[in-house]
C-alpha cells in the first residue's frame, strides 16, 4: 500500500476526524481555500440536478446523483476537483494550465478553474451517469 506523505491530505483527514457534513469540512479549511471551495460548491450545486445530494466520501466533500458525481477538497498546497478520469479526458484541451492526474485537477487555492469549466465537468458527469441508466 502506498504511504501518504505527511501534510498531503485534507485538513479533517490530518486530524483523523471524519466531518459529518460539507459545512463541517469547510469550517476546518483555512482561507483562501475555504472561500474557493465555497464558490466551487455553489457552482457544482447550480450545475447538478436538483435531486443531487451533498455527502462526505473518502473524508472529503462530494455530490451524489444516483452515483458519485464529483468530489472537491483542500490540501496543504493546493485544492482539487475529482470529476473522474473519463470526464477529464473529454475536456483535456480546456485543462491546459492546470495540473492534472488520472481523475483529478489540482490548482492553487487562489486560482480555481473558472465556473464555466466546473459546470462543464458536472454536466459531463451527469450525462455519463444518465447514459448508464438508460442502457
């Protein structure tokens, strides 16, 4: 099993606590990351179907719509969005300038992706979920 470096996980995970809600998670996040994540949360909420729910998954905030939709989190040196690898693959040209890994996008707390790009990720993920349900 791969060992995580100290200080590489979100603020709640470092203390060994699992937050019970996104509000509780955000309360433990320092500025400017807290404000950035609050704006990201609002953007995701505006793009997600009305019945999507906010949850904590893997100790970080997430939205669920029939299945997991997207996660977001603050880390020591950056913030991240986790919309799945297939979503990132679909919009890879628009992710130039951002650090990405297989299923996540990383960015400084003071330079998040534009709301239009976040909405596009959420809408692409919802479309994936909905297309699975029709098969």
